[in-house]
């Protein structure tokens, strides 16, 4: 029929829209296969993307890149070297306990031994070993120096590859090891605890963090200064160059302290050897003798500093207190400084500071120093401060954590008398050495 209109394709529900999809629509994100099977009446829902996870991954990558780029990975390896040395020292202490008491650790698990290794290693850094909130500091300086040597050696290797050139840069780069080392000490103090006793035995975590940072900064700075590849002019700062008297005084103090410690070490070793020779073979087993040798090696610097303080005239004593309150006090002083005088042969120790400080003054004068009062004044002040610090840290204190409730043992010199007498002796005998140097030059000129 001529009046019939043809069907309109727009009214057919089966008509497919062949226009390209708009950008950003759900259909635009489908591939060819998905388009063929797509239902136009079905609404496509896009799954949410895990934005929080991606943000955390990005943050972790940035932190890791910054950690490596700033050299913290190398500093952390140096700190771990120090921790490994600390645990090795702790293992030696456990071996010493086994040599003295053969039944120590018999039938125990490796974790039982490892806990004591960690506690002993932390104690070697001077961190108080506490039980029930009562701490006992023991600082075997020989063990500390051994750990410090490994830490400074590892730090030196790090600084050598860091590109630091000036003295300040090397110091900062070396001291960076203090942060990871202190954190490692904190973790070790929290992990290594003897829990088979009530209360438990372990290192003080807070002081582990503090002392770990102190020793890490000290030995890290030493490692930075030991690093190679630095121009010689970077070794001298403007302060020392503009003040030659200060520079000469510091050199003189270094010579005096080194000579004093060297002569004191010779005296201690000679005294031990003489005691063993005159007293005959001690009634101990070979295992106990080996433990004694290890103990002397770890505590030899403590004995040396005690002998140096005694040679200066300061009091050196021991205090023991038992559970019933009785005390045993034994203290001596060459000058009678609030203590009884020892035997006559002990006064030979007076020659140690005389020789050491006279040599320091003599060497300073022969090395070109000219201002006697300024140079010896600086040297005497530095010697006093050094003795105050060294004698203070060399004291041995053993208390409740090891000896039981009520027991306390102290074997130490007095820091303040040693510092005061060190200043006086350094000034007086340094002037003597200075005078000897002047007169030896005058005599040499007269003989020509």
C-alpha cells in the first residue's frame, strides 16, 4: 500500500550504535572481544584501585633510595661489625666462666648460652647489668678497646669510600655510625635477657641506647680521622694554626699521657710477673690459668689506670660489703691522701710520673716550643681532664646482679685526687724536662 510508511530503524531495540565511544566511558576501556559480547543494557563498574597500597610502596621505595643514597647502608654495616665484635667479646666471657666452672651451661640449650653471650657483650660496653631494677656497671677497658677497634676499622673503610675530604667532613661521616650502633645496642638489650631467673637478668635498655651512641660517636670519629686520601693541609684547623701555644700544649699533653700509661703498663706487668715468680706456681688448673690470662687482658687498662692514679699519689682502694652488713675496706695512697701509706717498695711508683712528665716537657722544648708557661699550662690542664675521665671510667664495680643481694664490691682509684695531682705533677715535672732540654742545648753548644 502506497500510504504505508517504512519502519523507522530508530524504534528497533536491536539497533546497534556504531558511533565511536566517548573518551573516558566504560565502553571505551573494553577491548575488541569485550565489545562483541557486551550487553548495552549492562552497566560496567570499574573496580577501585588500591591507592593506599601504592602510596605505601612508593614511600618505602623513597625511603630505601634515600637510605642508600645518603650512605646509611654502609654506616649500618659498620655498626653491625661493632655488634659482632661485642658478641665475640661476650662469648669470650662465657668461655672464661666455663673454664672456671666446668659445669657452667651443662645440658643447657644454645639459646641459654646465647642470652648470656649477649648480656656479657653489652656489659663489656659499660652498660649496667640489672636484676630487679638494680644495675651494676662493669667496664673492662680492654674489651671496650677491642670492640672500638673493629668499629673504627669498619668506619674507616666507609669514610674512605664516601668522598669526604676535609677534617670536618670525615668527622661527620664517621660519627654517623653512632645512630645505627646505638639502635642495635638497644635491640640487643631488649632481646638478650636471662629469663630463667626471677627477676630476669639483662642490660639496661635505656643506657644501652645512650652508651651505644656515645661509644659509636667516639670510635666512629676515630675511624673518620684514620681514613686515608685527605690532603695534609686539611689535618690542621685554623684554631691551632693561629694559636701555636695551644697546638704545642696539646702535643705535649699527648706525649705526657702516652708516656705515663706506657710506664704504668710496664709496672703492672712487671708486678704481676714478680708476684708469680716469688710466690711460686699458683695452685690453679690450666683452665683456670687460661681464664686468668683472659681476665688480665680484658682488665689490663683498668689496672694500668689504677697504677697511674696510685703513682700520682691518689688513693687506690677496694670496698666489699656482704649481706650481713660487714665491710672490708683496703685503701692505700703514696701521699697519705685520706688513706694509709703502703710499704716502702711501692714508692718506686713515684718515678713513673716524674719520668713521663719530664720527658713530655723535654720533648716539647726540643720540638720547637718556646712559650714555657703557656705550653705547660695547656698540657697540665689536658692531663688533669684526661685523668679525671679515664680514672672515672676505669673503676670496677660488682654488685647485686652478680654477687647476690646485699653484696657490693668496688676496686677503683679516686678520680678527683688523680686529676688534681696530675695537673700539679705535669706542670712541675714538665718544667723540669724543659729545663733539662734548655741546659742540654747549652752544654752542646759549649762543647763545640
